[in-house]
């Protein structure tokens, strides 16, 4: 029996779309994890008709020729396909090969073409396998902090949606069906761990992450709550100093403040003791200091309404990729006749800095788009200037962070402050920026400048809190956004205190979202209007934790009938093993494999010690438990993963060549297209050799 694909009104996952760039596209989904639901919602947001294959009768088979994209999910368990097919990875791939007529996307824990094709993962073990939990520890005697919600699976779903649209481009260009093999582990390594991987792959001798920040940086208590503050640049220290004047007037530089951090932090704590969190946020932001109040998700949503940016995470208006969109019609396409713009013809201006926009541009470049990096020689990207630097040797062309997220781009210099140096947009179809409103206007890369031209273009302005609303001028880094949007308030560390994910999450997740907006727009059947997207990273983060209830619900008793999640510490080793057991059967398999009866777990994500010294080494134990069909992973760090033979075998780390550094590695796209080698990546653009820091 053959079943036709439903119309939009019948499609079970489709939301009322606002932007019909994918109108008429038929998408079928199969799988159980949050990832495939997110991917389906993303495509539905742009007008695709999304249908869940699990609603078909057992004897029914879909009309495959009607389906443009099939999304299948094998992350947590085998994917049930029509007529009972698809148990093993080999069977799944054979079924896909036989029935795929356009684009078939398989998301699995470790990649369908890897030797872990039949291994599975949970949200927690994905975060361990992807290195996030290895950078989220508060001490060696404590288990890692597991962030609230299903961050790992949700991110994998966003990557799945982007990969599907890349596959659709390839299908239309090459004319034959395409299978897209997406690894959830690789998705996390290449996004949430991207800066730490840059540090490890570039042999940087210093510490990465927040250890590079100045003082003060971190959580601080106020009279009625808490704030998160970050000081990374000298001008931010100067603003902070003025806000607290004259208490810190004797500390002139950011470096001095870092060396006298105890004094700086103590002074701030005293200053905060009589101030509310809201007052502190407003005062420090007015001095240009990235400071945000720690909100719950519900507080953030309520504050958003008051600030003039109402949005929804659960209701009818909820979107997987939130954003304020403005469209102006009456434009013409620079590409002639109606139809999608092929990736090889898509011209993108990356007018961004730091992380979110540059990484989105690098991914689009790796997919084949023509990406130009805009640089101001008088105000170079902080990542270029501050490093960390490859092999510890300073240089504008040696920044690990800059090089790792700016591959596959050309360069264009424009200096702000000179009216004649505004950007000529005639050479670009898409303009991406995460600049301040003032700088974007001076460069001519803002929405109004794009709308003033007669050509159809897409402009995306990414910022912490959006360009419209009361927070439009707020400064923020990733951890500020996590605190502001509710992630920190919903997460707890091993001591039961509120906690943050240990790596930047808002920026790289936004990178994936930005790339998806661009891919969807480029696939539209016609381009007769210009579109501006005001993209708030805080709104996107809040959407990831929409299903999180009370913050304290992560610390509840476990029972034999509930999911058990814990960290196993192996005697004689400093390694931890993250373990998820979904039911009593899995608990029994675990105990048989390990030879150890689990104790009663008092809390979730508890640290459990094996009581005997003759345990196998951590790698052997991980392989045995994975082979038993269990969701487990060693808790990796970026340095572990840089040397990990399995990850290296997948080809995720790709070589590039530059005049300054010769050959070095970057983290490439976390998916591969069938019958195609990974794309050859080009090193980040370099500055002239005479320039110094």
C-alpha cells in the first residue's frame, strides 16, 4: 500500500510558516529524539510540509517520489522505518539507498559511515563525547555540570536541518539523490567546542576559554539576585573602573586587574551588596561593560515583552529559529530568471567579528558559497589581536580562534570613519553582521542600506539581545547570554548551585541558525524582495530550554524504573565515563558487562566509584559498554579529542595551508554527502606580513 504525503493542513509537524522560502517542499521524519523534532520544526518554519512517518500504518509505504527530504534519527536507538525496515546501520543505509529519490538525511550518534555506526547516545553522553562536559567541571572530586534541557540533542537537530538544506542544494546541482550522513558527536565538537578545539589543534600553550578574561569575570551576588559580568577588553575595564570610581582608580590596565583579581572582585562584591541585579545591569551596561542579570526563562520572557521584543517558546507563535523579520518587495534578482541561487553562485559578505557570524560564514564557504570577510584595518577582530596564538607565538595571522572560524573566505578591507569607504553591496546577495547598530550603519551593512538598493538581498543582524527593543545596545559575550536567557538559572552543578555550560554555546548555536536562514533564503523559488532578520542569541538559547521545568527538578531521587544517569570513575585513572541507562534491562546489561551491582543513586548525574582496582582501562570499558548497546562515553576534553583516533578516522579535522603557518588543521563540517569527498577547505585570509599586533 502506498500513502501520499499530506497537504500543509494535514502535516503533523508543520507550524504556520511566516517565510515561505521552502513552500511546497515535502519533508518526512522518522525517529524519536528531540533532534529530529527540532530539525522538522526548523524546516516547517520556512514553509516546508513536514510529516512524521510513524503515523503511517504498518503496511503502508510513503510515495517516495513525492518526498524532497527524509530526516531519519538514529541517535538514541534504531530508527523505525516503514514496513519494519532499518534495524542495523547497514539495513538503514540499504533502505535509504533503495528508496531515496531526492535527499535523505541520517543523524546518528557517531556517523553512519564510521565504525560506531551502530552505537547510540543520550543527550548527556553526547555532551561528554563532544567535549562539553570535560570543560564543565568544578573540581576533580566532583562530576561535571550537565546543563539543563536537551542542549546536545537540540543542537544536533539544528545541524541536521542545515545539513538537509545543503543536501538539497547538492541534489539540485548534481541531479542525483543525495544521502547526508550527520554525526551528532561531530556536530557538538564543531560548534559548542569550536574555540577549545582551535586551542588544542593549534598547540596553544596557554589556557583557553574564560581564563583569558580579565577581572572581574563570573557570577556575583547582588542585594536581590545575581549578575554575570565579563571584562575582556581594555575599554571595558576603563568603563568598569569609571562605574566604581574612585575605588579602583589605582588599577590602570586590564592586565593589572587580572593580576589583582582578588582586590577587584572584593571591591565589586562590596559595591553590589546594596544594589539590585537590575540596577547593576543597567549601570554597568551604560559604561559599556558586558553585565547581565541572571534570569529564569520565564523572567526573561516576561522582561522581553516589557522591553518591546515579545516572543514565545511554547505557544502557537513559537519558532525554532526566533527572529524579527522585515521584508520589502519590488526588488529584482541579480541572478536573472526565477529560481534558487546555487551555492556556487551565492555571494555572502561576512561583516562580523568574534564567533557567531564568522563561523556561519565559514560553514557556508565550506558548502561552496563565495564568502568575503570584511575587515577594518584600524579595528581588527579581537580574535586576531588577542589570540590565543598557534604555538604561543603572537602574530595577526597566528590566532587559533580567528583561523579556526574564518576558513573558506576572501578578504575585503574597509575603514570606518571614512564616508567613501562604505561597502558597495552590489557584489553580494547576503549580508551578515554582528556589529553594533552604529558601526553597521557607518559601513552600510545595516537593513536600511540593504533595503535602499533595488536588488533582492538578505541581511541578518545577529546580536546578544536583538537590534530592536530596550536591550539593543547591550554588550554581551556567550556566558552573559546564557545567564540572561535562563540557561544558568535552570542548571545546577554537583553542589546544587546554579551553573553554566563550560563552553560558549549561544554563539556557535547561532552560527548554525544563521547558516540555516541563508540556505533557506537561497533555495526560494524567486527573489523579488529583500529581507532583514533581527536575530537574538538570547531568544535562541531560551528556546532550547522551553521544556525545562523548575530549576531544582534536576536533583530528584532515582528509582529502578526511571532513567539513570551517572558518571563512573575508574580506579587508577583520571577519566570519567558518562552513563545513561534508560530502563531496568539496560541496567542489567551494564551490571553484567562491568561485573558490578549499581548502588542506589541519590541524585541524577552522581559520581559513582568502581569499588575494585582490577577494572579494565577506560577505553576498553567504554568499547565494551557501547558494544552492549548502551549509551556511554568517556568525558573528553578538547585536547583528548584532538588526539582521539576515532574522531580522526571520521575526517572531521581537515588540513588547510597558509603562507604563515604552513599546513594546520581546522574542524570542518560535521556531515558528509554521499559519494563525495569532504570539501577542500581554504585557510583563513591573512593580513599583510608587515602588520604587527
